[in-house]
């Protein structure tokens, strides 16, 4: 496991955790806790409810997984971890696996798009830890397969995102089945009003711990903006992909856009994969694994799919489109500059979106640099227009002289100079360009 993430001076051995956990952490080479771990773990070990405000890449998964395992090992209760996306759930399950197996704890991962059979079998064996997304969890609850009366610890991870995705009613339904006597931990990168209400509804006197102000972007991320028209964005991307040499995560606002962009990037001769909710879980997994393994240099993602992307060496994040929900800017940008590394985030802003810059600046509590647009190679459509304009100009020239036989000017069908010339008695009417 990575040791690049910034840690504090204290050591895990200073924390009141079991010898077995100490052993496991040493084996995984986790020596010093990260700031969120140093703050949240002691409180969580006391059994208190915790609200953790932490940026992505700060080690927050271990901050809740560690105390949850200790709790379960001690009380023989079950743990429930609810997350917004399949990828994120799978990633938390990976961390769990590294720790929970040593304690003889069984897990199940309840996510949509994955085979039901395995989940049903795992539920039959009464797992100690249940990780999943709200929709699939509710499916299992409805079918009477998922019983939550023995749950003693609940984690709501990426809670702000779950609210954005409209999961509040689903979370409510799930928590109705969990005993009130329990420990609840909530983790979120931002702290909008909805999270406060969620905490009031489901938590008991939670202790709030925070490692960076809610909504801030790591100082290690160099943020830059370009004002660029929609039809020049691809050329700008092309230029950036040549300028940077490392892995690049590109955000598209829509699934359709992600697909088209992925194709365009491949045409620019870069290996690229796409990740969005139109793909099956297996396809999404392949894309993410391929990106992690270096098979694809560029990953094009939509916001929903991006949450689970824990890749530590993304050099550049490109916001090809601004997110619909500007809060997502922070999450997107948090994909680079992870685990102690320096990152770059470049956003494309169309001229009509200029007013959004102020909002972004307020969100990240920093001024954002607008870079001058570099000289861009003409776009295909622009090239075509140019051709037409050149043809027009040369035709106008010729129009003053007798028309040259057999002369050819590229143009739209039906607008060929000879036809125009014929219709206008040898003189071409000026054409209006839109
Ligand atoms: P997370 O924010 O939970 O996604 O973690 C980000 C990265 O930090 C993951 O790659 C973890 O393996 C790594 N990490 C978490 N805790 C520690 C730690 N105490 N020491 C070193 N690396 C860590």
C-alpha cells in the first residue's frame, strides 16, 4: 500500500488498538496515521458518532474501516457501509479485505450490476460487514435477504454525493431497519446544509473532525482555467495531451459526450477508456483497472462514475465541461494531487460561463488563474469554413474577370460557382456566411 499520503508524527502503535490490528497495519506498512485517521480513529474507538470532513485521498477509508473492525471484533455486531457508487464500494471492500480477513470477518459487497447469486450466497452466510450502494441494499432488504437488526456500526461515506444523487430516501429506508442503538460515522468532502440535516436525523451528538476546510482543494493541485469556445475544446485537449506526459482524467458532463470524446482521443493516438453509467459493471471495472495499470493513458469519466477512482498518480485532470453541480468541481480536482503528489487541474470554460469562475473561486477559497489560450490548430469544421471562405474570396476575384472555364471551387452542392455564375448571368452573388 502507498506511503505517499501525508501522515502525522504519531504512530498507529500510540493508538488504543488491538495487537492483532497493530500487527496487520505493520504488515501493510501503515506506520503513521494520516491527519484524518489521527483525529477520527480515537473518537470512533470510544464508540462516539463521528462526522469526518476530509478531502479525497486523505486516508479516510481506513479512518472508518479500522474502528469498525475493532468494534465488530469486540461486540460481534455487524457493520454496514453505504456509499454512492459501485466503484467506491468495491474500493472500500478492497481495504476491508486487507484488514478484515485477519480477524476472520466475512464481508459482502452489495452493488448493482454485479451477479445476484454471489450476493445472495454471501448474505446467507451472515456476513460481519456489509458494503454497498443504497439501491441494491434496498433490493435485498425488500426480498427479506438483508436483515439489519444486528448492525452495531453504520458508515455513510461520500455523504454529500449520496445526497446529490438523490439517495436520501433510500438511506432513510435502509436505516429504518438498523437499531437506533448503534454507532454512526459520516464522511463527506463538503458540508452542505443537507448533510447537517442528515446528521441531525441519524446521529447522536456527533463529534466533527476536519482536516481541511470543507470544499478546499489540496494545495498540491495547480488549478488553471482556459476560456475556450465549445468547438475549440478538442483542439485544446489535443494540445494539452501533447504537453503533458502522464496519466490524464478527463471529465465530460454527459455519457454521450464521454463516448464521443474517448473516440476523438483515440484518434489523436492516445490510449483511452471511458467510464460512465451506460457501461456494465464489468466494462467499468476493466476501464478503471486498465487505467490504473497504465494500459490506458487517458480515462474519460462522468461525475457519477468518478467518485470511486482512487488512482494515486493522475498527473492531470481536465474539466472538458464544467460539472452541472459546481460542488463536483472539488471532487473532480481531488482526483489529482493525491497521496502527497503534485497534480494539475485544467478547466475549460466557455465564454458564456465566465460568471461561474467567481463561484468556483468562492468554493475553493482561492483565486483561479485564467491562462491565455494557446494557438490552436484549426478545427475540422473551422478548416471547412476556411476552405469555403478561401473559395469565396478567389471566386469573388474571378467574378470581376471573365469566368475561367473548368474552374473548380469547393463549396456546398448546388452552390457551385458555375451554377451560381450561370444563374446570375456570369456574376456571382455574394454568399452570406452564418
Ligand atoms: P483514501 O482517502 O482512503 O482513498 O486513501 C488514499 C490512499 O492513501 C490510499 O491509496 C491508501 O492506501 C493510502 N493510505 C491510507 N492511510 C495511509 C497511511 N496511514 N499511511 C500511508 N498510506 C495510507
